[in-house]
C-alpha cells in the first residue's frame, strides 16, 4: 500500500513546480574590458541552480523577474544581477566583470643619519638597513691591514676591564654574531607578497589535494564526473566556498556540496552535448 504524502509536502512540491514553470530562459553573455569570459559561473540565488559560460562567454539560465543572478570567475569581482522584464527581450544582454587589482602597500623611504660608529648606527638605523650596514662594515674591516688596526684609537680596541691594555682581535669574529642577533623583520610588501604566493600555491594544488583526499572513484565513478571535466567541475562548485571548507577541515559539508552540485552539473553538460 502506497503511503500518502503529507499535505504540507505536497503543497511545497506544487509551489516549487509552479514557480519553476513560471521561469523561462534568460540569454546573455559575460565579458571583461577586453574580451569574453569563458567558464564563468552563473547561479540563480533564488533557485540555487547554476550554469557556466561557453567559449564565447554566452550562457542561458532559467529565471524570472526579481530573481538574483550571481556571476563569478577567479580573478574577477563577483557581480549580482537583479533580473528585470527587459532581460527577456530580443536585445542581447552583456554582463561585464571587472578584474581584481592586487595593490601593494606603499614603501616609504626615510632619511637616516649614520655616524660611522657601530654601536650608535645599529641603534639608529632603520631595521631594513641594518643588514646592509653590518655587511658593509664587515667588508671594510676584512680589507684593513693589521697595522691600521693597531693604530686605531684606544677607545675602539681596549676592553672595559683593562682600558690600558691594547689587544688585536679577529675583525670577522667580532661581527660573527651581529647578523643573528639583529631582527630585520618583514616589511608589509614582503608579507603581502608571501601571502599572495601562498594563496596561489594553494589554489594551484587544490584540485590535486582534493583528488588525493577523496580518490578517483568518488569523482569519476560515484559522482560520474568525466575525467576531462574534473577541473571544470571544481570551478563550477568554487563559488559555494569549497576551498574554504577544505581549509577549515569541514569535509562532510564539502562532500554534501560536491554530491548535490554534480547532479545539476551533469544535467547542464548533457543538455549542451
């Protein structure tokens, strides 16, 4: 005996089917300032259904007036479009994406006043100049003759415990520990550069890490994603934050998204083929 579905569930299904029937295809294309943007991801935030642009930047998606479309692609600013009745006319509509500009922090060059005394210059010199200062001083001392060192003023060579006793020292040994004791630090430019390299390295290695984590069987057998479409499928899911979920170790949520999106993704590519 077939169990009857609850009235509430039937009502929800009816409303969903009716709302979907009221939607029709919106045709548009995605471009930047120079050319079309292929493989850009478009998702209807009201229905959570998505698609992507073809090689000419063109796409179609089921929607209706007042729906919101999210258009995104790596390296571009994400754009939200509110659908209006004019979008369904004969005129072809173009959505323009702007590239994300990576700006580096300004580097301010300040004056410095060096006296030639090691003890004073190390205290007064900016941290980013101490390394060069020590390197120059060590180089100068290495080139000095022993006779020149012997003729230096007493206050430069005499120890504090025996001010009247002159001693000859190894100039390279005197500065051997300076480089290790001075903390040069990273300026803002270096930190930004390091963060950018780290982000790029993660993004490049993410597909390989994900495949190693879940295995080929999961993607190519269970989800039925074609092997040559693997990278494209990840790009399709990327706006849903799969990279952040992987970083945070939220594996269950990540798998849930991959399983759900694989269904709509396969429908899209099968429809195009």
